[in-house]
C-alpha cells in the first residue's frame, strides 16, 4: 500500500512538472511571438509609433504653423506608407528617447541615431538613410585653406566643448569660442576667424536657408557617419520590412527628393 502511494505521488509530481514545463514553454513561446510579431501588430493597428525630438531642425522640428516637419519626419512618414500604416510621432527629449524605446512607448526611433558598436549590441538598426561627414568651412574667397591640415596656426570658430572644437585643435588651430554654428559662420564671414568645422548637413541646411552666403566647404572628412532607424532587438520581421521600404524609397528617388528639399543635396547616399 505504501509503495503504491509513493508511486502514485511520484507519478503525480512528474505529470505536474511536465504540465508546468509545457505551460512555461507556451508562455515563453507566446512572449517571443508577441515581440517577433510587432510588425503584424503595427499593421493590425494601422499605426507605427515613432520616437523623435521635434526640436532638432532640419531633421525634426515645428514650422511656423506648429506642424511637425523635417527630413526625419518625412522619411518616417514615407516608410510608414510603405508598411501600409500611418506614422504617429511621440516627441521625446534626446536624453530619454532610447529609454522610451526600451519602455515600448514607441516602436522605432527616427532621429538621426548614429550607428555605433555599443548600440548594435543592444538594438537593431535599419540600413542607413543619412550619411554625414565633417566639413571644413571657410569664406568663399579663401584660397589658403584647402585641407584640415591647413588649419595649423589658423583661427577656427567653434563651440569650445564640442567634438568639432577638439577636432580643430587636433589640427593645430587656435579656437575662437562661439555659441553655435551660425555665430561661427558670422565670425568667418567677418574675417575674425579663418574657418569652422561642423557636419556637412548643418552646412547644407545653412546654405539652403541662406543661398547667398559667401562660404564654401574647403574639405570633407574621409569617413562618413551613418545614421539609421533604431528598433528593439527581436523584431527581425519589422527590421526587414523597414529595410525593404527604404530600398524602395531609394530606388524610386523619394529619399533623394526629401533630402534635396532640406539640404539641396542627396544625403541618403555616401558622398
């Protein structure tokens, strides 16, 4: 009797353990499927939630009418259209935007997120849709500065704490402190500085707004920085769909058209 009781108990425990294991496996499978099916969830809802700053012109900002506009905004809208949904923007400060993605406040981030090894360990990236380079900017009449090396002994107008300021110093330039790019350009135009370094897209935006500005790019850095759409890991179907959408937009010339609108040059391809 005792042996039969023990055997019965053991059998019951084994059955319970098996059922529990199956339940855990199903629960795990469900959790994985939910994350992997984010694309399906987005398409079912008809909306993809996009994290963006809304204060970063010309990429994502509000125009005089208060509408959210910009290069990144239009790229996100074009991608959403390819996915068969609408883009719903969630404006978030840069300092907390990636945390917002982690918390699933939105599905993707479209805000000039640079592709780095550190981020690639934690997140997925789309194919790049923006390529930037460091630009050495001088007055149009300047014939002395043709390369970054020519900055040695020259004055470069820079924000003193910026990476661009450090770059100028590394080439032997004397820094003239400014509050930002526009002031740096003003000093160059006034002859109080010989040059300034910034990213080429900032320069393209400036000359788009002020086409008569008497400035030019003397040199570009050899390496490009790549920016892409940031996505939580585990959503390969969504990543592929976004990559396919970007490829179609590039082939159709839509990315080039959006880029020319804001920069007067195609920044969606390597230069």
